[in-house]
C-alpha cells in the first residue's frame, strides 16, 4: 500500500470538486489503496481549516485519519526553513520523517521541491507516478 502525506489544501480541493485528482486520492485512501500518514499537528490543521469553510464538512474526512497510520515519532519542521510558510513545514517534516511523498497544491512547497529533499507532488502528479508504479 502506498503511504502518503496529504496537505490540507488537497482536502479542500477534494471537497469542492469531487471529480478532481485530489478527490480520487482521498477515495483511494478511503478504500485502502493508499494510506494517509499523519501526526497530531497535520490532523489538527486539516480539521481546523475544514471546519472554517462553510461548504466543507470535517466529518466527511475524519475517518481517513486512521489510528494505525498515525506517526508519533520526531519530526523537525525547522529543517524546512526554506519553505516560507511555517504552517507548511509540518507537512514537509512529516514527509521526511516517514519517507512518504507529500501531496499538495501549495505553490511554496512545490517551488522548493527540488531543494528540500523530499518528494513533493501535485495530486495529478502523484496519481501519475502511482500509475507508472513509481
């Protein structure tokens, strides 16, 4: 099973467009083909943002944060100081700690993907890599 760290903006995109690549990834998490790797800070941010957006429903996504996929080890967000938004660093740090790709639509993370030492992919790119077996 492919493990993946998923940025909050992917949940937002899926919530607004159920036919998007973001939604297809979350559907595959739901049916067990992908495993969402998470920790308390990434889950808390995702829940906070989804609860703030009236058209979205946190309860639609809460089940994807399965206890067996929670990572409770050390992460080092400060190692990703090249990423301008401090809130994005927690996702990069989790990706690095778990060696799971980070899926995001965030321009700051995507702009630094060649320099921060982790696999950072858009939802469409991630699905393409999975289809190729990469």
